[in-house]
C-alpha cells in the first residue's frame, strides 16, 4: 500500500467552492483502479490549508494509471485552479516493525 500526501494551499476566500468541487472530484478518484481510500483534512490554524491523503495499492496506480487517464483531466479541471502555490505531492510506504 502507498500513501500519497499533498498539502493544499487554497486561494483565500475560495474554501467553500473548493470543498464543493472536491466533493465532486472524490467520485472521480474513488473510481480509479488501485484506489483504496482518501481523506481531506482542514487545518485548524490556517483555514485555507488542507491535507489530502490517498491510499493506493501501488505507486503506479497513482503516477501512471490515474495521472495518465481522462479522469485526471476532469480532476484537474475541477481542482487545480484553487491552488496557490501548486502542491507538492509525495508518496510514502509504511515501515513495518
């Protein structure tokens, strides 16, 4: 399992519109092959800051499958205009002890 993380800085005063668009975009990402789950978390200290966490079966499900799909264009059209600056997306694997 791979955990994707992205810190999302939404343009000021656009939080409500972003959250509504993200609700729609959630249906897109959740339909993708290799998708497990996702959460969107709002920051207490900065009302326009969000943490997106997405669980994928494997890295390529996100980096190749989703990002090269027609569904990703819909995702971009719904969400990317809200971000400033554009988020850095990172991928993590759990360390098992």
